[in-house]
């Protein structure tokens, strides 16, 4: 056990400590909630050492695009990646800035043409403008919700040119029957969004106050598409 999560050396991890630690994986709360539910087999809100390792394996599965399910536990996956590099347990994805972008140049040109045809404002498309394009793919709404969540990398409820390319890339993957990953692989993060370019807590690039207002009013599609299932705390 890392001392980060087992501060009392009791051989078990409380939900609150585990939540803080697992959040460093970069996965969404929805996915982390699912991981916790599968790992905490007796529902006591405490993980034993064995259960904690199950949670770590599931984090690794999600980060590598596999389904978060107990059947994925037997599949070979690299160790989970966390943003905290102080712990010997963890690997940090420091080399991600060197990974070539998965979106090919010729595909990017096609996605840019679709982006421009949707009349972006200040280089951004609101969720309302992207939603019809996503729905047009005829993919299931839960998949489209995940596509939106992964492509809105800066979480501003809008997509810029590069984020839109990520969304289109994921849609085409899904249409080819490839699974949409639970978290964005390093190769899919646009070079413009890679660290150290994007600093956590930096202001999203919204040029005017009207754009800010608009992004709060127009809910991104994930809000509409995933509304069927209540989010677990």
C-alpha cells in the first residue's frame, strides 16, 4: 500500500482517501464511481488491500480503452498512470508530449471542413451546434455522451478546432466498431492541449463575456444524452 492512501497503516483504504487518490488517474467521476462499486464488493465504503488492487487494475483497464468490468481484470494492461510522481507505485505519463497525434493530417483537413461549415463563433462550437452532427452518426446516446466528454478536453462546454477533430475521430472509430475509450489516450490529446501547454486551473480561452454566458446556457450534449442515468456521487 502506498502511504498516500493507507495513512493509518491499517491495511485498508477509506472511501474518502481512495477517492482523492483515484482522481489523480484523470478518469471521470462516472467511471471512478463504477470502479469503486466493482472493487468495494461488500459495499462497506472501505477497500481491503486486495480490493484496492482490483480498483487499480480497473483504472488501468479504463485508461487503456477497455471496459470497466470484472471480466477485463484478466486482460494484459500496462500499470495505471497517475499524475502524482512522488510515489514509487505510480507511473506518470510524462512522455505523452512526444507521442504523435493519432489524427492524421488528411483526416484533420476533412474534420476542419465540417467544423467551418458549422459556423464557429470565435473559433468555438457550442454543444448545440455539435449535437446534431453527433446524433447524425446514429451511434447510441451513451457512446455519444462519452465522445463529447472526452473531446471537450478543457471542459468549457464548447469544442475548438482540435477538440472537434478528436470528437470526429472517436465517432469514426465507433462506427468501425472500435470501442470508445473511457479516458482519452495520450496519442489522442491534441498537441495544443498537452502539458505543459495547458496548465490546470488556467482560464479557458473564451474571448468575450457573451461567449461565457452562452456556454452556461447551452448545456453540452452529454447533459442531454446522459440524463437517463443519474450520476453516482
